């Protein structure tokens, strides 16, 4: 359970135990996102979604009042083009039984959440699900609040409830765990290049150097 102080190898994420829910990455929410640079959150949540696809992690997309708040971020929808987001009226995603049923249908207990805004649409379901026996992980850099204080206080509150804060590249790293896992290594590396910022640039450079003949080979 999320309320336990877990440590050790079993506390880390695996693709087989994970389920991802992405909440309300919509124009209205982005318009008042002030805790982070919005383009960074866009980059990070799309990278997280791509990682879930590479690792076959069940992913549930959800919006709130999309007819007024706007459709899901296009870059995110493009990762799962066949999936229609669950459009809610509930502010708290976990009060929408369709979302809960979709999560429970996966049979997985490590629930990974990211959403806008942190203090409302992320914190509410995270805290409730943690109290219902899920191991909840909040991806803080694929989420954001109306202010830095709002985001930070929400993260503190979630931690008090047993939720684990994590960043999207940490999720990717825990899912991959070993670069010898060739089935997902290439996909994970490509996501890092596309969305990993300076880490992606450095990785691309490393690949270039490995492919460059030395003077003796020229």
C-alpha cells in the first residue's frame, strides 16, 4: 500500500506492475500553468506517454469538460490515436467509476499519475487511490499547478498521504532497468533523444562518437 514506508528492489517500478493515468492535459489547464514552463510539461508528458507505449504499460487518457476546456493535447493523443479519452464532469478523476474500473481491469497496483493541475486534478485522485490500496506515483514534472507554491504544497500533501513523487525520466529508467533488455532498449533510447533535453543531446553525441572511425581506421 502507498501508506507503507517501502524500500528495496520491490519499491521500484516495473512495466508489468504499472498502469498510467494521464489527467487533463488540455488547453484551459495549460493557460494557467505557472509552476513550470508549459513547453517543458508538454515535452515531459509526451515522453512519458511514449515510454508507456514502448513498455506496453496500460495507459488511460482522461479529460474534464473537453467541450469547454479543450481537447486533449494533440501530441499526447497522437501517441494513442485510437483511444478516446474518458471525458469527465468530476474534478476528482478517481470519483469517475469509468476511470477506476479501467484501472482495476488491468489488475495492476502501481498506479502512475500525471495531471494538470497538481493541486487539484493530480492530488485528489492520488490521495484517494493511495487510501484504497494502490501504490501511487505522482510524476511531478509531467504535471503542474497554477503557481509554484500550489504545485509544491500539493506534492507535500501527497507525500504525507503516502504517494511517491517521481520524474518522468526516472519512470523510464526504472521500467528499462537494464540496457541489456534489447526489446525496449532502442525505443527507450529514442525517447531519451527526442524528449530528454541535454541528456538526449549527450546520448546522440555518444552514438555519433561510437560510429565515428578513429584515425587508424580511416
